[in-house]
C-alpha cells in the first residue's frame, strides 16, 4: 500500500517546484547573469520607419551561463529565444548613411532541438546582407 | 571541445530537470504504479542526449536558414506596419498566431499519414514522464519549431523581449508530459496541465488536446478533452521499433520496407 504524502510535504513540494521554475525563468531572462555589453554592436537596418533610421542591437553576453552556449531545459513546443535577450537591446537611432551597403551581422545559433534555440553573434563569420 | 561543453550542458540540464520534476512525480503521481526507472527509460535517455548532442545543430541550422530565407522574401513595408504597433500588441499577436499555427500543424501531424510517420515517434512512449517529453524525431522537431517560430520570423518580432514567457512555456511543455496530476483550477486554461496532455497521448490517435501549452485553441476548435481520470494506456496502436536507431530510421523508410524490416525483427525476437 502506498502512503499518501502529508499536506506539509505537498505544500513544500509545490513551493520548491514553483521556486525552481521561477529560478529557471529568471535565469533564462538573465537575472543571474552578470551582463556586460560588448564593445561590438550589431548594426541592422531598421524597417520600422521610413525616415532613414537604423536599429542598433547591442549584444549582451551572459558570463556565467550554466547553459554553456546552449539553451537547455525547454521544449520544441516553445519558441526560439535569442541568447542576447533584453528588452532595450534594440535601440533606434538616426542613421548617418543608409545608402551604402553596410553588412547586416548574421547571428549564428546553437541549441538543442528539444530545448530551443539561441542566437549568438559571430562577427567573424557574418554574411553580408543588403538592406531592402 | 564543443562536444565536451555540450555534454556538460546536457548533464547539468538532466540533473536540473530531475530535481525539478522528480519530487512532483513522487508526491503527485498521475500513475501511482509508475516507477522512476520504468520500461524504456534508457531509450528516452538516448533521445535526451541525442537532442542535446546531435540533433540540436541540425534544428538550429534549419531554423537559421528558414529565418534568413524569410527575411529575404518578406516585404519591408509589411514589417514596418507591424513594428509600428505597440510592443504589447505585437507580443500578443506573435503568441496567439504561434499557438494557432502549432494547433493546426499538430492536428495535421495526427491526420496526415506522412507527418504522423515522424510524429508517432513522440507518441510511441508508453510511459509518460518528463524524460519521455524528449522522445522526438529531429525532423518532427524541425517541423514543430518551424511552425512555432513562423509568426515571429514573418513579423520580425524580437522574441528576446518575451524571453521570460518563452522560457516558462518551454519548461512547462516538459512538465505537461510528467507523471503528475495536480489540478490547478482555471489556470489550466491559460497554461495547460499534464492531465490534458496525457489525454493527448492516449492510444487513440485523434483523441484531442492538440494545443501547444494553453488549451485555448482546443476549446475554440472543439478538441478539448479533460476526463477526471487518467487514460488507461499511452502509446500507439501501430507496430513500431523499440530501439533508438530503429525509431530514427523507421519514418524515413518507405512503408513497405520499414514494415518488412520490422516484421523480420519481430519474428527473430519471437524465436
């Protein structure tokens, strides 16, 4: 016969579970990481406006990621999360020159299939892309 | 070096998931008699490591290719219009569209034989727990991940701005496979629950509950099922290989050949 766990055990289990989930999500949004801004910025052409603006995406590097270059513990039923996530990473600034063909830095990605995908900039291997 | 790092990450992930889900499965078991070391756990472990160490790169490559291919064909005027909307509206649009697409994409996986060939790998699990969530054919994963991300790719929405939500839904998608039955009331409609997904894994191929995480799409399209008890049996009715390599190859072989091979194998094991 199997014993039914006591209410205390149940409450503790749910609390620990909730806490771990919160920790995981916090970790994924970078709460535990000591973010530092890279000196290299990714320049992309902004399609938001018609008044010659340029979007600058400044990458943030997660230093102490237990994920180790891979976004883990997720599922294929989840969307992809770029590694450099932070709401204010995409800033719109006036463009100085929109006529020249500046390369759009293409991010490389690493991930596991079940666990989602990350985008990580690799400046050396970028492929140039023309703005529309 | 990369392999070493991936292995390390996979082991850390395995330990973390074990820590998160095991107590829940022990205290709130859906199937009381199911043990931690249950039949096919080693097979599911192979899937787990396979995904982390082998197939991740393939899915990644496919998504990257898909994304940049879309970037080239989507008119900038369209993206301009989208990005002129408030951020919160874009976020809602992306999540809802994504849920809508994956709902219908998932229904198709159960309806169309070609898609079912790959998807049934996931459904071949006869024991559900957090580890069984990882049983998936890589081509099936590409299909699923591609559909889920399609709205964000199309609209050019920066998914990093909803990273928290995505991370939560990601780990919740593993949780809904776990051997847990813990009623969460009306919250279930918003974030889904294991008892709903367990019914999706019922022996019947078209049982229902096709929605991604939140069952809203199932409610809308009439495929929501939620009896107050667990299904008697999980898995598929069709004959299917029981080992990793067989399951990987089976969907890709012509039906005649795969059935022939499988029958020969069964005959040998019977002898």
